[in-house]
């Protein structure tokens, strides 16, 4: 369906751009992965850019959803949401730099009291700020990379005095020319006969910007370098098989470390210095107390410890370049044989992630306020490396995201069954009856039945005043939710949990599952176990530690 061109940069333009950029990166993802040779030939630049853009788009959609019945968000609201979504969802070196590019643009677009920032002049300023801030975020900028492409886009935009459409097109053409020149700037690209993968992704994003303001999709960029005149499909093995000269193949750092960090500016300045001494490919982006840190190191523990000294690191990802996380095809390791069946589950805390992993499941961690994107779930399905996959979303709000991930996996030849689990305790029940030796359909029916027979509840603290089925709650009230609806409003966590448990067991049950969050009272598990022993004969209780899971307590009754 044709897009209606946007005249000015407003909230709707941000939304449209994010959606079109996500579509463009989705189309180009495999191509970009295939030409990924710098800084590490790990074949995931396209995927990382896609996941970063998906997080940005989801954040913008959330802002529009919040305004559904009260008008539309401002440009500042949408731009800040785009930047924040990209920051918290940034993956890899390329995704981290894209997040900083979007943050730089948002700093201009969201500036209060500057109406001109919605027109061509504002877009020129935003593109310049994006390029400059991305270059500042990289410890040792290298020409022939996405940084060169971003700078060229900003330079070309500055030479155009037109409206947003004309400026966007000038930036796109400038980026295309710079991308074609990258093999002449970086030897590893020249040897492989490809352009820079991150730069290719940025050109796709800028192409989406052109489409946003003109309604026309620019012509597709060839990924092979002009110097080698290679216009063959980049999915051919040549582009990747020639990557042996990339830095990572020549004894570079063994690990990629990425984490979000809550820290003050001064602490982050010290962190940059320390991480720069530990490794390379250092990119630190963000601000206002929240940062995304990316570095390649040999000592992953030291990189994380440096974050701990600077502030509070979380959402930590560590990838070993020599193991199965890489996607290059030039290694000597034979391809791993697919298993017949696997379970992939979204889990709300580190403790449950460990429990599910011990039971044989491949997990996707959903931290409080940070639901996984469909791309992350698809990646987990791929990581499971199975012909058949049972998918457990474990959250009612993830049903559409999980369905989209399942559909994507099916197009890749994987048989996927989505069991609509609404809580991690339902997932535990399903996993308990999982038998890989059974026929796929029989196993899915058994797991679905076990999940459906498990009532679920949670005890949490209200963040704001709200109307509920149990009455009006105030911020700070303790809420007991049964099957997704508020059933209890109280002031004491243990008392509210006991009331919830009594209501659930009044309808019968044989097994109670308690999953404790980090902030739950120390004595609550003992109190509830004693309550079950004294009041409900022949009912067993099992307790798990969920870690930082959002809810104080999850309860399941089978």
C-alpha cells in the first residue's frame, strides 16, 4: 500500500519513518549479514540493525497507543521514544551506532520552541547532529565505515536548501556515493569485494526517510563494491568466504560485550578510558543517566566489572566470536545437525531463565519494561536449531509478537507451534509434560492442556492510580491479579498474596508454584507454604527464585 508523503517532520513522520526503515532493513537483512566483514566477520550486522530498528519502532508505537483517545503525541514525544527504543534495544556494533544516530537526530527534533526543526532546515541540522554524535561515541573512528556514510549524508544535506523531501533525497544520494567508496577506504572491504555492511544498512534507513517525505522508494543499492564491479547476489558464499582477513580472524578479541548502564556522566568518562585499554570496537552511546556500552575484549568479566564500578549494568550480552553465535560460513567447524524438537520460551527473570534452561528450553529474557521484539524471538528459534519448535510466550501481551515470530520462523522451514501461555507458571506446567519422543501434535496437545489447566496470578505494586475490577488503586498499593484481572487491593504484600492464594485454591488444586522476585519479602514463601500445609490437605508447594522479574510474586495452581 502506497505511503502518503509527509510534508513536515512531525510525530506521524517519525512513526512512518520507523515503520518504513524496519521494512527496508527486513528486506535487506540477509544481504547485509552476508557482506559483514568489519570490524568482525560474524555475519550479523543486518540482523542487529533490524532488531535495533524494531525496538525503536515499537517504542514509537507505544507512544501513539498511549495517545489513542487523547489526540496524538508531539514531535518531541515521538522522537524521544524513537531514540530511547533504539538505545535499549541496540544490538552489536552497528545497532549501537544506529541508536546514537537516532539519538542525535532526536536531540534536534525534540528541541523545545524551535518550529523550524520540523522543516528542511531542521532535518539538515538533525542529520548533522546525528553524524557528529555517532562519531563522538566511537572511541577510535575508522573511515570506510558507517561513520563515513553518515558524515557524507549530512554533508550532502547541508548543500540542499529544499524541503524535507529534497533534503532527505540529497542525504540518501550522498550516503550512496560514500558507501560505494568504502572499499577504497578500508582494506578488508577491498579484499572481500564488498561495501561496508553498517553503511549499507544506514543507506536503507535513509531510503526509508526519502519514502516518508516523497512517497517514492529510492532505487536499491548494490552491496558489492564498485571497485570490483561485483553485482552478483551477495547471498553467494564468495562475499563471506573471503573474510579470513578480517580483524577477528587474525587474533582479535574473543568476546563482544554489550550492556545497558545506569550511570553518571563522570563515571562513564572513566569507563570509556578503562574499556579502551581492555579491547577495541568501543562504542558508548546514550546520556541522561542511561547508556548502551559495546566493546570487543578478551576478558569479558573485566568489561562487566568496569560497568559495575561505573554504575548499574544490566541486560548484559556476551558473545564468543569463535562459537555458535557467529554466522560466517568460512570456519572449519562442520555445521551442527538440527535436533528434531525444541522448546523456546520467553521468561521474565534470570532465575526462571536458569530453570527453563536446565529443563532443556532455549530462553528469551524479558526484563521489566523491556519486552522482547519479534526478531529476538526469531533469533532464539534459530538458536534452538530444531526442525520443530514449541513456542511459549508466557505473557498475554506478547501474543502478537510471538505470532509474528512464529510466522517468520515458518517461512524459514521450521515447524512452529505457538502455545498461548499467559504466565511463566503456565510455561512451567507445559514444560513439565513435554516429551520430545512423542509425535509433534501429541506433544503440543499435552503441553497446551497442562498450561490451560494452570491458573495463574501475580502480586505486584501499582505504579499509578487506576480503575480496576476490585476498585480504585493508588500508586504504591499492593495488587493481586488472578488470570490477568485485579482481584485484591491491599497494603501488605504477604497478606495480599495469602488472599490471592486462598481464592485460587477455593476452586481446588493439587500443586502450587511460587516464583519469588528479588523484591519479595524474605518470609513470604515460608508463610504461604505453611498456609497451604495447614488449610489444604494433599496440595504440594514448589518454590523458585525468579530474580529481577517485575512482579513481586508469581503464583500457579494446577
